C-alpha cells in the first residue's frame, strides 16, 4: 500500500537503497533509545551518509535523527554528528578533486529552484497520478490518530522528529523540484524516501 511496492518494487531506483539505509538508521536509533542502550553511533552515521549518497534529499533526515539521539545521549549524538561530518568531508574532497566543485551537480541545492510550489504541493499530496494520500490513504488516519493513541513506547516525544517532522519537511522540499511529477513512474515516487518515518508514525497510531 505504499511506494515501496509501486516504486521500489518495479525498478532498481536510488530510492530502493536510500530507504533501506534510512530504515536501518532509524531502527538502531529507536531501538537503542527504547532499550536505554548506548547507540551504535558509527553505524547510524554510516547509514545516514549512505542514504544521502543515494538520494540527496535524504540529507533532511540527518538533523532530525541527530536531534532525536541528542534527547537520549548527547555524547552519542555528538559522536554520530562528528563521524557523519567526516564522511561528508571525505565526499567533498573527492568531489573537489574529481569535479572541481564541492559537490556533484546532483547534490547541489540549485536543483530545488522550481516555480510551481503550490501546484507541486497539491500534486504530491492529492494528484491522481502522484498523490501519496491517494495511493496510501492510511497515512491520513495515522496523522489524525497519533495524538490519541494510548500505546506507550517508553520513548520521548522527540521520535516525532522522525515520524512526523521529517516527512512534512521532505514534502516541502520535493515540492520545489521543477519536475515535481518525478518523470515516467507510477505513484508517489518522490515520497518513497520518507516511508520509514511514516511507518514509525503509523505503528504508533495503529492501535487507535
């Protein structure tokens, strides 16, 4: 019922690996918080960077994941951030040497210079061809029901940074793409990346 089937299940996109790495980063972050264990910061940083390497828009996940970790372990969050920064630094050095610029064109923010924001925002939500709420309507109920859920995870409210804030900000960013309709594809392709976060929100709201 999500883009994991309509997009990731139909072709080998960069989304396939990006969502996998994001899912692993979220899993280890939430698991360590829930069990009150020391987070495997080197793994989380590696997965966050790998997700970004696959899809530049995955850069939005990193600050939210780091803030989530920070609410449980400042030391682990700082270690994760520093290791992530070192990986990004190595990537910048490679790009400077290989392409003569800090980042390859695919990763530059100028690709977000679109002129159809409101049309794209509506399209990414409700378009018959691309709307995530059309193809995955259960997300509407997850958004409406999460604050009424009686499920207790033993987690602080900071998990909403990943389960709610990340998907919303991602939606705003991809709606700035000039080609917001995602080319020749089926369903909400550009929203595939945030499915792991939406799953986290849905699992919390599911009992309600």
